[in-house]
């Protein structure tokens, strides 16, 4: 459509799909065809770094024609005070339980919404079991005690139509239905409207990851395991300093009084250092 702009990832994805289709068509001998999508490599070169020597440096490879430069991924985490404000405007124990699980377990939004009563919940060990995105394998992850407290209040006071093996999360208006991703997102949108914020469901996962990495008790590989990232390089995205932290550090730096003169460590002879540097004694 004229006048429509697309994200760089969308353009690159479409180019990859077209390239793959024409590669298959050419290999299958479907007529005299030429792949219209330029490639970064010859057909015999194979995938870049398929057999890369880890002792060698990676070399930057020029992008193929039409390929877009993808901006570095950014992420947002909810500050603690904004977290408290978010909880204050949630309307039900169900919503508080959902947000608490997302913030403490770091599971994805759809993964949590797929919880089933029974083996998926282990309140005694403070663990939940979800179906992982992509691999579709069942994975167990820890959650906070508060999450299970909110869950118990939700099940006891709101009394959703629960049954063994059935969904945990249900709608609260009209005829009860299993809670969908779009309905859960609407919960957060209502909270955003009350607060004047624009947090997303995935920001809750980012927040959980940032809090875990800020705790010295967790290593990077611990957090990778909890987030279920295939590569630790994905987890390293969360080690990037956040803008609000950098702003606070810069303001603190400029507010700190500067020493009147050079600081000489006590281990050195101050008179000898001043004479060496030509400073007045």
C-alpha cells in the first residue's frame, strides 16, 4: 500500500521468505528462474560462520542489497515506585495474581495464561509449569510466595469455574470464559489509562529479568536458565544500563563536590609527590 512504512525486521523477514521460496524453486527446476532477492553469499558458500573458530574474531559482513539495518533491541523495566502504583489501580485479585506471577517468575504472558489447575501449580514448592514458546516443551520455574497468596485469594473469593485440568484464569464479566491474551492486555491498558503510563505485558518479563540480574546472588547463566533463553547473548541484552540509572548517576556525579586539589593516597609521601609534580608545598 502506498504511503505505508514497515519496520526493518518486517522487511528483512519478507526478503528472507521470498529468497527461500525462489531458492527452493530454482533447486526444484521449476522453469528458467533467477532468484530476484540478492544474497550476501554464493550458493556454495553456506551459512555465515557455520563452522566459525571460536578463537577467531567475527568479521562484519556487508548487508545484501535491500536488507535493512535492524536497530539494537531495547527493553524497558518498571521502576519499583511505578510497580507499586500499578498494583494500586488493579481491580481484582485475579489481576494482582497475574501481575505478581509475571514479575516474579519472568514467564511470557501467553505462557502464564496457559496454566492449568493440577500439575501446573505447586504452591508448596512455589513453582509453576508452563509450556515454553517455540519448543512447546513443559518447563518449571519458581515464583514468589506473594503470587500464590494472590492466586489463593482469587480462587477463594472470585470463585472462577475451576475444575482439575481446566484453565486457571477466567474472565470476570458476563459468561465466564478462559482469559485470552487480548483480554489480559486490556487489563494492563486500563491500568495504563489510570496512571498515564504505557507499560506492556512484555515489560513485566523485562522487569523480572532486570531485578534478577541486579541481585548479586544470581549469575548471568542462572538468569538465562530462568528465562529459558537458547543463547546467553539474548540474556546479555538485560545487562545494558538503563537510561534512568545513567541519568541518576550523572546527576550524582555533578552534585558531588570536587576536591580542591589533587588527591594523594596516604601510602605516598605527599611532600615528595608535590615536589615531583611541581605543586606548591
